[in-house]
C-alpha cells in the first residue's frame, strides 16, 4: 500500500516538473530582449557574409546554405551544390532564364572548362580547378543526387531540381 502511494507521489512530482519546464521554455524565451538583439546582430553578420560569398569563390570558411547564396535573375530557380576535394559543400540558389544548366552556370561564372568531344569538359567549379590529367580527379556532374546522364551544357534546367558538381 505504501509503495503504491510512493509511485503516485512520484508520478505527480514528475508531471509538475514537466509542466514547469514547459512553462519556463515557452515564457522564458519570449521576454528576453537581449536574445532579440543578438539575433538581429547575427542576422546582419550572416547577410554580410552571404554578400561577400556571392562576389567571390566560396571556401570552407565562406560556405553557406542555399538561402544565403542566391545568384542570378530569372523566372526559373534551382539549387546548385559544389562539393570540393576536401568534402566542403557550398550550395547556391540559382535564378535563370537560360535553357540549360551549363548556360546558367557559365553566365554566373560558377563553372569553366573547355569544349571536348562530348560537350563542355568542366575543369573549374566555384573557383576550384581540378584536371584529371594532372590531379587524377575530375568534376562529376549530378542531377538530383544521381550521376548525370547528359553533360552540363546539354542538361535542360528543371525548376526546383538540384544540380551538383563533386570532385571524384
């Protein structure tokens, strides 16, 4: 009998602690003005970093999510991700009216290469040059996570798609 009463008391105590913790989390964060000003400062710093990243090639220090790296103008939007040889990932949201992914990325200066037998042979992506003849590595092109079946210059832009170049 005494054990049952002890369990009931413990259950009531745990419920009270959970209710108090929930109340503290929901009301404690709303009244903290210092948190709001910190958030505004962080937002300003993030915007400044994004502006700098858009004007120069991204490195591990300037890599940012797609929302912070919006490039181009146009009706069609897609995500472009770059994964360098060290595994650092940089994502961009690209806006364009170009017909192919290659045209859009060339126009923004995100890729460069030379014409080959199968179209554009991409050697430079986001300011990083990789050449199979000298490095034994190359830029692999992916569409929605799958190895592309066409070259970047013949892949038509699909709204909302994710295109990526990865060093392999």
